[in-house]
C-alpha cells in the first residue's frame, strides 16, 4: 500500500544573524512542498528514487552507515573533519533518517520498498529543503506523537549536513505557519487570517560565494558587542506585531534590509535590486546569511505593490516564485 507525506519549505522573515546574539527570529512555512512516498515490497533493501537517479541500500548496511556518520560527526565536533566531509553523498542522509525513525520508534525491522522523492522547494536556496526531507522521512517511517520530539529529531539528523545550526528550519517545516525562535526556545505564533497577503515573492539570486559559517564569522569579528543587535531585535518585534495584526510589513522589511546592509552581508547587485523595489513602492531583503563576498546572496524576500519580479532588472539565472504561507507543516497525504 502506497503511503505519502509532504512537508513545506520555509523562509526567514526576520532575525537572521541577530538570532546568534539573543535577538528573536521569525520564519514562515511556505507552500513549496517536499513530497515523499513509500511503496513496500518483499526485498531486504530500501531504494530511493529521484527524477535523476536511484540509490539502494541493503538492510544489513543500515547500522554501519548510521554508526559511521555518528562517528564522523563526533570527529567534526573535535575539529578533525569539516562539515562537508561527513556525508559522502546526499543519499546517506536519507538512509540515516529512515534508520533513526525506526530506532526512535522502537521498531525492530524496516519494510523493504521504494522511496520516491518529489520536490518543488529549490535546493540550496535557504528554503529548508533538507529539513523538509528529513521531517517527511521521519513522519513516514516513524511514530512521533509529540511534534516537539519530531523537531528535535529533524535537528539531530540535519546536523550531519549543517553542523550545530538553529532550530528554526526544523520548527518551521514541522509546525507550519509562523514560528519564533529566541535563545533556543521555539514558539508557534498565530497568523492573521489573510496571512502575508498578496504581492509577496521569493527570489533566489544564486548560491553565495561565502558559506554561512564564513558570513557569521565575519559579522562576529566586526559587530560583537555592537548596539546594532538591539535595532535588529526591535525590527523583528515590529515584523511580529505586523504579521499578527495583519498590518503592512513594508517599513520593517526595509529597515531590516538597511541593517543587513550595514553588517556587510548584502552583495552590491542585491542592494541595487532592493533600491529598484523600493522605487516601485515595495520592499526587499536578504533571507538567510547573505554573503560577504561575490555577487550572489542566496534568497531574497520581495513585496511589490503591483506586478511581479519579472518586471525588475533581474540577472538571467535568478529564479522567483509567489510566496504563500503553509499553515499545516509536515503531514500525511491522502
């Protein structure tokens, strides 16, 4: 019998970088979906199929894979490996999550079968694709009655790819809707009935030349102890109140962009794009770490009072889409 689960992507509305300094961060689950299905058979293996390739792992290899990856992560914590040396290929994260689902649910055996993954969440765009994949796999193969336990297990699996990151991706894709993270604590916030409303878009400007870690380190060197983090916290509080009350986000998003530009994580082409958007009466900001070098800054959030991003002066390889919230989080599909 075919079983299907889906999990949403996410976008950070406010609080990137400043969350490291105790300020709040807000993320919204969005209606880009990671869909994972499982069709059982009698063979002693699990196969993972995407549009491009099929990966297969026999049940006799799952234990050794999980222990090897856990061992590699311990070596990463000791500084013996980089985070990029833990996973040899993306398929290993899939098999690891499946075996963790079995282990944590107290299941003795896995069922053989075929896993098919289909997603419209852009990969490498900061929209939580890996957290959504892990959440869907844990839901599909495990038994998690407590959503907070599911959030923690998504973080546990995702650490193999991102190191010791924030809870914000896992919280957003599991809970759905609007989530807030502050000092490691996660809370789900109610959204106004209209959600974000019309005119919101995501724009992927390309993979940044600088890693998230490099951006965080540069900002830390230049702004540790700065009063700017109080300004970031005030902007995030303003965004939160506007979201909860269904008010305009234009001014706090513009101010957020100015603060991110001040700490040096908005590449010049994205500064120029934000100027274009503001000249049209809208607002734009980087969502995520941005970049301290190169011209690509990852994901941007845009609000335009009329029209779409294709009316702007965009680079040929930039991608965009309409932004709408997903209020449900990870869930079974009929």
